[in-house]
C-alpha cells in the first residue's frame, strides 16, 4: 500500500537523500582504500608476507613482492606500504623502496619491519637510524615475526651468526650474546595483531582525510 501524504513524501525524500549519501560515502571510502593502497614486501620465510597479506585483506588492496612492482604504476596509489624483514639490523630491500621516494613525496608512505627481536622504543630508534628512515617523510612500525634457526640454510645461518656478533657488540635491539644463543636454541613465533590493527587503522584514517579533502 502506498501512502500518499505531503508529510510522508517529504520524510521519504529526506530518508532517501541520506540513504543515498550514506551509500555513496561508503562506496567512496571503499574505493579509496581498495583502489589506492598497495603493499610491497620483502620476505624470505613468510612472516613479512603474511603481515602484508593480512593487512591487504583488511584494506581490500593488493600485496606483492617488491621485486614484482612496476615503478611506473606508482601514480595509481595514494598510500604505499612497504614491509621488509630485518637482516643484521637492516630492513631488507628498504633502499630499493626508498629509491622511489621522489615519486612518493606527495603520498602516504608507511614502512614496517619484521624481526625476531622484541620491539622496543630503543630498538625502533636504532632501526630508524641504521636504515636512514629519518631522512624521509615516512611512518614506521615494528612488528615481531617468527624465527627458527634450524630452518635456515647454510648461508643464512652464517649471516645470522655474524649479525648476532655485531648486535651483541653494539647492544643493537637489546640483543646480547646470551639472548642470541637462547634464540638459536628456541624457535620463536610471534604475531603482532595489535601492530597490524594499528597499521590498518592508520591507513583508514589517512584515506578518510583524503576523502574529506576531495569531497
Ligand atoms: C641472516 C638473518 C639475520 C637476521 N637479523 C635480524 C636482526 O638483526 N634483528 C631481528 O630482529 N631479526 C633478525 N632476523 C630474524 C628475521 O628478521 C625474522 O625471522 C623475520 O621474521 C624474517 O622475516 P620473513 O619470514 O618475512 O623472512 C634475522 C634473520 C636472519 C636469517
């Protein structure tokens, strides 16, 4: 039964106006987060990749290894996230990522690293300095990954022993030799859900700001 009264019709119009606006805004927000964010990663044993894929699933965007990324497609994105595993205090392939910085200056750039060490403000500061992140306008997050010494190949084992020695000498990431030996004998498995949620919520907020600015 269709009610036809001027008051009802007016209410119906107002309701439809807001319903359309709501649907439009939701679609727009979805479009902005879905179409304009990309996650690039460098992973060897899968932890950094899993974080990238989980963040991508929540943001409904694509995640791919950095080596597959075509620099000329940068202009398609507003937000670019790079995740790299930590090797010997360095974020693997972060230099490759930051070599594109001139083309990302106007964009939201987020970097996360994945290492086995417990995350801490001091460790963060060291990683920022040793990876020259403070030279760039980027947001940086530390996530903790998994590690099993026995699963590594010969070269990685050698590299790791070396980086343990370096870290123990400099106190890097709060890693002393006793902790290093303990880590070699005890596989660790961490998943930083709070860190993942933080990155997701930051990207959503950034995209909302873009939405408000262009509206
Ligand atoms: C050779 C080597 C060096 C590493 N150096 C560090 C380090 O300096 N700091 C740290 O926190 N983790 C270090 N790790 C641990 C890895 O960063 C950690 O296992 C991470 O989860 C690996 O990421 P992926 O699974 O994405 O490859 C090292 C691992 C290897 C194999």
